[in-house]
């Protein structure tokens, strides 16, 4: 401690100015380097250029198609795995079966870069149940937002009673996995 | 130091507000209706329409410019962005874009401020 202090005191004013300039330059260099690393991190880390999406990531089915209903009141039907081409958009529809003709909700498994939006009308709420009701159809629009193929499996909740719930899904999306890559923090 | 402590308390109060009853600040007719819990995977966004039901079928929203919220939610992993435009024409409806910013699966329960009287 003492030796360092005395060494500083021993240096000329000109040398001290040079020291300060050197420190400032070092700090600036490190800042510039960090800025450059942060700016280029996604491109370096994933090879997709400036693409935001982690196109291998799948958003899992979260079992929300029958929310609020007991098991015997709701059946889940699902589509096959449907491919959505690069930057393409497709409508996917499912119709409930005869014994459970009423749509009460939907959910999906899909790639992160595929967004889903409800395309059909909301089911009529509190409609009185009747004999031989028509089978209801639910449609969603799937948008592929990246230059990579994506897939969707649509799940629809079908009930023997008309929809009387207090919540209905409108869309499904994902936070783009490559918006930050510094800590490799991707849910899989 | 003292002003920093006061500011901290105000921030805590603001943060806790999302979990407080949404009926605070509304009249005695307000009923807090707890919606069904919804599951979200990590870093996922879902759009949902919620509805006031029963004998209090009218939603007391959307959020006013003074920050008076007509809804609350119970999980700090989430942001809930109300979409007032999608509520027009339906006095029972609360519409929101909801994101789970945590990395793992989470559940969210939304509570709405509901009224027995239609909006003026």
C-alpha cells in the first residue's frame, strides 16, 4: 500500500496525465468491445443472422382447451401435425364430434416462430342446450414468421353443453428465443 | 435517505397493486370475480378474453388513464396488457395479451372488477 502510494507520488505530472489518458482509453476500448459483442451475439451464437426466432424450439401443449370443466364434461380432439411453410399462413379447422358438439376452448403445440390467432367466432355463450345440436367448428390462423418450416398440432375442447365459461383463448405466441442469448437461457 | 425510503415504499405499493383486489376504488356494487387459472409455458404469450358473469355481468374497465385498474393477477412472472379496443361492443369482456417472462411453466389467475349495472 505504502509502496504504491509513494510510487504514484514519485511520478511526474506529465506521466500522471498519460496514466489517466491510458485508463480512459482502456475503459473506452472495453466499452466498445462489449457493445460490439452484444450487438453481434445473436448472429454469432445461432447462425441465423438477424433472425429473432429459435426455430427448433417447440411451445408445448398447455392443456387449456377444457379449462374450468370436469373430465366428463369435455373431450379433447386434436389435429395431425400440420406443416406451415416459410413465411406462409394457413387456416386450421377442427369440428367437434356428435356426442360433444360444442366448442369450449382450444390450445396447441407449435414452433416458436409460428403464431396462432383465433379465426372463427367465439362460441355463443349460455345458449340453451337442445336435442341434436349442430356440431361446432373452431378455426385458427397459423402464421409462420421465419425462414424455416414450422409445425402445429391444434387441440380443441369439445363439450356436451354449450360454452358457459368465463374465459376463451384468442391467440398463442412466444417470446422470440434469440432476443437474448448471452446466458443461453432458453426454455425447452 | 428518507425520500429514497418513501420512493421505495411507493414502488412496492405500485408493484403490489396488481395483486390487490381490483374493486379497491370502485363502489360497493363492485364484485371481484376470480377467473379460472390458466397454464403458460416459459416465455410464452397468450391472448385471452375473460368475461364477468352471473348477477354482476358488466366489466368495470378498461383501465383508466389515472391508473385505476379494473383487473388484478396473482403471479409476478407475468405482464398483462389490456386491449381495450377488443372490448368495445361487449360490456362483459376483458381482453388482454399475457406473457410469462419466467423460463418455466407457470399458472396465472386473473380477477376482474365486475358490476351489476351497465356502464353509463
